[in-house]
C-alpha cells in the first residue's frame, strides 16, 4: 500500500487581530467590567491569547437594563421589515469577514480550519439570512407576532459562533433584545461578533455580550428582568437552570447532552456508512451534542464494518487546527481532556477493547487520538455516559427491533442515524426512535430551515426553522 506524505498547508494568523484584553459589550460599546478577568488560551498550543473581563452581578444588571431600554424604545417597536435589514446586513458582514472568523474560531476553540471555514461560518451566516426573511412575516409563523422582551442566552464552547447565530438570529427577528454569555474557554468570536454588530450599525443595547464562567451565567438566567432563557450545554447545568426559573414566568429552551446511536444494517452501502460514522463521531473532535458516539452495527457485517472503519481512521490527520490538511484538531481544554481520558480508562477497566488510530500527537496542547471501543455492552459506562470526545463505542444487533431497543436505551434523545437501502425500513425505524433528529444515510447535516432539539434529558424546545420562532414570540 502506498503511503502519501502531506505537506503542511497552514492558514495565516495575520488576518486576525487579537487584542491583549477585552471588556464587555454593553449598550453598543465595549466597557470595562466591574469584576475580575480571566485568560483565554489556545488549546492547540496552550498559549495565552488574551485577557477577558469576567462579568459580575453589576455588569449583568447593566447589560439586562441596556437590553430592556433597547427593546422598549427601539427594537421592540421597529417594523419587521426594518429589523430584517439589520439581520441581512449582519449576515453579509459574517460572509465578508468569514476568513477572519474561521481563523479566530480555530485558534480559540481548537477545531480544524476546514470545519470553521466550510461549516461554522457559512451556516452562521445562513441563519441570519434565514431569520431576516421571517422578520416581516411573523403573522404567518403560527406562533404570534409579539416579542417577549429580553432574552438571556448562554452558549457552549463546541460551536461558539454557530451557537451564537442559532440563538441571536431568531431572537432579533422576533423583536427581542439579547444578553448573551459565551463559554469562558471560547469568548473571542462572540467578541468579534460584537464588533460586527457595531459595523452593522445595530441600535445600541439590542445585542449585549458579557463574558465569564458559571457564576456569570447563573446570574444572567436568574435575573428578574430576563423574559426568556436559552441554554445549550450539559444536562447537569440544564437541570440547574430549570430549577432556578421554576415558578417564574420565564420562557425556557434547553438543548442538552446526547448519546446518539448510528445504526448500520447489513444492506447499507458500507463505504458510505463508514464515512458517515467517521463524520458522526470525529467531526469537531467529537465535541458535538448530537455526535454518533454509539455505533450499532448488524452482526452479519460487524467485522467488515470495523475493518473498513479502522482503515479509514488510520488516514485521519491529527494536528494543527490551522493546517488545511488537518482532520481532527485539539481537545478544547485540559479539563475536557481529563474527562475523556478518565472515561476511556473506565471503558478498558470494564472489559471493552480499545483501539486508537496510530498518530503522532503534538507535544504541546490538548490532544486525544481517534479511538474506538469494541466488545461494548449496554452496561458499560462508555455506552451510557456522554464522553464528548473522539471516542466511539461499538455494539451489535441482530434484528431491527433489537436495534431500536438498544438505540432508545439511553436517558438522552437528541439524534440518531439509520443506514440501509430500504426506504420502508428507514421510515419504520426512524418513527420508533426517541430522538429529535434522525438522519438517513448521512449524519451531522444542518440547515437553518430545519428544527433541532431533543427528548428526555436532551432538553426541550426547538431551534431552527419556523419552529425556532415559537420560543421568542408571545
């Protein structure tokens, strides 16, 4: 077999101007925070990128008040067709500054540049384009036309720019104003988005960006003048948010953890299925709520699928996120890497067989090789708990009924995949799966026109599509 060596093809960092320090974006301006500051680092090199303000209770209150003023005086009264012009303008600026956003996201998050360039940035722009089109057509949505007021939004570190777009675009289209807190490990693209809001001449206070860790997020969602809470993140934090707003009149949507099943039947196009398996679990280093982290493969083709999968995993290139040849980038933080290692060790201790793709990991940064576990049963923790990393657990099944039973035997219900050439089987299995999204002969496909959300411990409410307007209209 021929071995091909790939020369590095690094994207330039010169297009990005990372400031030594950042304040908070409140009322249309960058302001100093009243609290402390924290460092944001690059997970691929461990270098300190910038010092970022940590919003305290006073800062959160100022941001919410700025959003309330903007809603009552300007944005909430503005005709939908005028709001749409701002959303279209933001979408175009995201496209124009796409390279800058992609490079910054890869530096701050650790994901490969080809993912930020070809997935995150285009879909982020698409969400603003899509919801701009809804802004003057809310009477046709079926969800009302009156905005709620101030939306407090908390997003995770795995898709910082994309999750921001999912949250902000429908909120603004419906006439709400926003206070958004990005994850403490990935604040930089949200702060660059604040500059985009200035560039688009968005009225002051319509979008406010406050940075910080868990305390900042808790203060925001519990603020008495926040009308709507939107959260994407862990199930544990989602439960805490649900408890904190219980008894209030706040509207809440939660998009939480997942442990998706990717089901491969014996008549599936196996090469295509293997690509879908790889995309399902190794895309974004497995830092995906809907990652296909449980592979359910029919016994008669299990050995063949595993052989093809390991060969394909052996071609994955792990390394510098800014290298256009990189397939798998850095784990987002030392804390997340420790969790992945711990659960992988537990998998071995419980008797599952581990195989990691042979690769040279960089000396600095946070890295974990693409890994697959075989001999996994439903009792294994690696089959039950969300690892949130490039780790795949493989189980087998004999009948469609057994596949559905194993797929549904989880507290989560965010997504699933079905691989078969029989359309009738796809429909039957998909209808039986308790998952918010079921992909057929593909995986991890997203579109702003399609709703996304989960069942059970994967949260409630939907984002995207016409359904995503409901959470922001009275």
